[in-house]
C-alpha cells in the first residue's frame, strides 16, 4: 500500500522576520526526508488577540484565524519552532493556540513536533516544556522524542541565515526523519487514489 507524500506545516512562534526559529524551520523544510514536504506559515501576525466577543461577532471565523486553521487542516503534521521569552513560550504563539483550541479543535489528533532555537544557553528548554503542556491539553499527538534544543543560535547560522553548523544540521535532519515516521505511525495519510484503484483491479 503506497501512501501519498506527507504535507507538513512549519509554524514559528515569533513575528520577527529574521527570527532564529523561522530560519530553523526554513532549514528543516530543506532537510525534510524523501516523501515529505514542508511549508513555513508566514501569517501568524494576522491572528488577533483572543477575545470571545470577537469570536461571537464573527461566526464564520476571523480571516487571520481561518487562514491558520485551513493551513493546518491541509497538513498531515505541524512542526512548531518556539523562542523562549521569560522562561515560557511567547504570547503570540500561546494566543494562536488558544484560537486553535476553539470551535473545531484544530489541534486534536494532529501530529505535532516541537523544537526551538535561542541565542542563550538554554535552547528553549522551558519554552518547549510549556508548549508541550498546552499542546497536550489541546489533544495534539506530540512527538515525545527526539528533542532538539538549539542554544547559541547566532553561532549555528551564517550571515545569510542558513544553518551552517554541520552537527546541528545532522540533528535537524534526524529530527525531521523521526517526525515523518511519527506521522505515519499515529496518523498515516490516506493512500493515493491510483494505488487504491490498482489494488482493487
């Protein structure tokens, strides 16, 4: 039985255009294993602050929230790269997750991988821990291992924002390969139509 290619979505928990975590996801997309592709979501800043009054006033969904939900719904798995602000995940990311936990529970039963990069020595360990807690509460299927905490990010990327550290690249490639395996294990995509028809014949 032949599965179609995995469609993964990358989400950076930072609005900064040149954030380490956005660059990390771009590198992860380039290192996705054979049979998988990843697109990096680029419109998190359009998601408004969570407000039940806004939610009630827009029964069809606010554009920024609807776009994020649709992008995630079209993906087989979600890779979240989080910065660490004050020993926790950033407010902009938590806000997006609060929206995603509403209505159609977008994150429920969705395979998710968590990683992060920071300029300091911790590599977003505490942010990832708090993020995992939120994701588990939302019903996401969070990959337990391997973990990836990238410290001293400025030393890992070159002047053009490309991940240049070979050991980090190798670890990221293993991480992406493991996540593809996790998706196939917990929520395998449907088989290709051609494969189904050939089997039926």
